[in-house]
C-alpha cells in the first residue's frame, strides 16, 4: 500500500517502494478552477526537488507544479492531454500527473503527512 505525503503547496505523493505518483489535492484543484490544459515532462527527465515539472492552465490562472522530490520521470498521465478536466474530477486518483523514481529518500522527510496537511488546510 502507498504512503501519502503532501507539500505546503497542496501537492500529493503516493509512494510505493521507490516510485512516487505526484498530483494535486482537492483543495488545490478547487483553487485553480476548471483546468483546461496540462503540460507534462518527458519520461526519462531527471528532476531535482523544487524543479518546475508540470504547467497547469485553468480558466482562472496558469501555474506550475514543482517536484516535491528529486528523481527520474518514469511515467506521465498521457490521458490528461485530451481530458485535463480529470484533474478537477478526480485529483487524488485518475488526475495524477507523473510517476518519479525517487533518487533521494531524504526528500520525503521534508514533506507533510495527512495530519500535517489537514492542519495546513485548517490554517488557510
């Protein structure tokens, strides 16, 4: 079973072994509004923690998703090219963006757990 981590920017990671699936939380997709375009990185791309990896355009704004961990992109959610609204409909499921092979487990220690993320939401 995957372990969930969160960032203060409302991204989530589901980590199984050394693979992390990355997406945005329900709170984040609500803040963005209707998502109309998602630009994903190429598989094989090496990414450092904090690098911009995904560009999202919504009816309200454009924004970028920064990588919560360092790693190599091993898969992208190609379905989002045709159906970016999936991020709004199922942000914690089918609306995932990419999968990374984590290169440094230490990065995970800088992230929030479920309780930490809930506390962040309560403070907003």
